[in-house]
C-alpha cells in the first residue's frame, strides 16, 4: 500500500481559502487597523492575483479598502529574504490590475490615483531568529541608498515600502 504524501502547500491553501470569505478579510483588516472601526465588508475587495489556467506568479492574499489602501499578505512556512522582492513584484502586478480596472491611463498627463500599499508576511515555520527589520537595500545592495526600498519592521511581519 502506497503511503500518501501530505500536500506540500497545505498551510498556504488553508490561508488563501480562509480569506476568500469577506467576513474573514474584514476581521483581518480590523486586526491590522483597529482605529478604523466603521469599515464594512462592502468596502473591501479581493484583489489577489490568480492565474488559474496559466503558470504565472500569484500571491497569497490581496485586498483593497475603498480606493485608499492596498493590502498584500504572504503566508510563509520557510523563511527567505527573497520574500521582499516577491512582495514588490506582487504589488506592481496588483497596481497594474488596479489601474486597468479603474480605467486610469499611466501614459497620460493626468496624475493617477492609487491606494497606499501595506505589505505583510505571516511566518508560520519553525521558530528561529528572524530579524525585526529586513531591507531591500541592505540585503541586496549592501545598504546603498537607491530609488526604491522595502523593509520589514516590527514583530508583526509588516513591510513598509518607500518608492
């Protein structure tokens, strides 16, 4: 009798399936922003990158709150500094989709409107020493100032980005 092998990405599947329900998206948003107690499910839109028929990049969770906030969340069971690059790639794709969905012209002279980004990583792997802060410029460019940076600050797994 063949031994069944557990699905490698089971934690990822549970995470992404849970937040397909707007009720849980609202709870997550309120946990991240307790000061915004008036928010409703109607103001939250799932903007997770999904590629069903093609093999392409996708993220674990993305949602927007009105036209003012874009939240991307990644669930990781294996720690890697590369998550900071992947999070930025997901953010760019999500903004691309947002501009198309809102019929904004990036090539026109009128400034586009865009929601403020928040990038989070939830680490579910074995406990080990994970730094409180990681920075794209520090980790990949020797700390040199550059045109774009993203860093993880605090214990909650939040990425602040500066462009």
